[in-house]
C-alpha cells in the first residue's frame, strides 16, 4: 500500500530538525525501495516547514510502527502528521 505522509514542523524547531537530520536520512536510506519519494515542504521564503513522503508499506499499522521510531517524531520536530492512501501513477515522467 502506498501512503502520502505530510508532516509539519512545530514552531521554532529548526535546531532540533538539524540535530535529528542525519538519523532521519539514515532511516530513510534503510527503508530502501519503500521510499518512493520524499523531500522538504518549504514556506514562501524557501525555509523548511515540514516534510512530504510517498512510501510503500504492507498496511497502515506497519507505517504507524515505522513513524513511532522516525527520528523527527522522536525529537518532536514534526508537530502535525497527515497520512493518506496514495496511488503513484507517474514516476520520473513515466507511467509507474
């Protein structure tokens, strides 16, 4: 199952984000092909305000278990997390 995860940072957590970033990136790499795409959500000034991921997990319970240990969750960087089922149709300009 594919999911879109939109996670918004809390107010004034940039320092926490930067401290947790290496662990976050390592966990993303460990997920391998389960990560379809991911990146930062930017405000009007181009500053980081959150993250968006498209991931593939067997079910919502598996995604939730992974999120519980996500470094940005553990470090309380992500204040609000929205999860929706997703269906990738095009990837890299080609039909998936």
